[in-house]
C-alpha cells in the first residue's frame, strides 16, 4: 500500500471516528466517547506522519 493510499485510509478513519464520537456524545456513552477520542488521536498522528513522509519524498 502506497503512502498516499495509507493517507486516504487514515483520512477516512478520522471521518468515521469523528462521526462516531458525535453519536457517542449524543447518546452519553462515556466508553464510546473515550474510544472514539483515542481513534481520532491515532488517526491524526498517522496522518501527520504520512504527510511528513510524503513531503520528505517530494523534497528528495
């Protein structure tokens, strides 16, 4: 899987986690809120890493 494909995968995961967080908050599901916040955190970390990698490869 190429870095661009991985970036798309993590962008999609971020969108799903954000939507799931909204629903968890609406339902006052504390476990779901914590889990989805963690999914969002990891997706943002991975997106940042992949963008850095792509910028490095383009600059090289």
